[in-house]
């Protein structure tokens, strides 16, 4: 279990979920602004990709072992 990859996966997943929920929140607002609708579409796509990348990182981190620590640095 690679702990650094797991932590990175959880952080990326949290950012993706926040962006996705933010886009869902703004999509329910009755605002005729074109900029808001572009933000909603962009945040929806980016949030979905971040969430997918976070899930992949979590799975990848759970499968990989921790890197070997070399205490002897006589390279």
C-alpha cells in the first residue's frame, strides 16, 4: 500500500467532488448569465475528470507497495 499515492488520490478526489457539487449548485440557480453556464459546464467536466483520476490514484496506491528505503547511500 503506497501511502503517498493514497493521500494524493484522496486530495484529488475531494477537489473533483467539490467542483462537481459546485457546478450542480450553480446549475440550479436561475441566472441568465452566459458566463455562469460556461462555468457550470467547465466545472462539471473538470470535476468529473478529477474525481475519476482520484479513484484511479486510490486504486493504484492500494495495489502498489511502498518504495524500498535505501539506508546505505553509497552510490
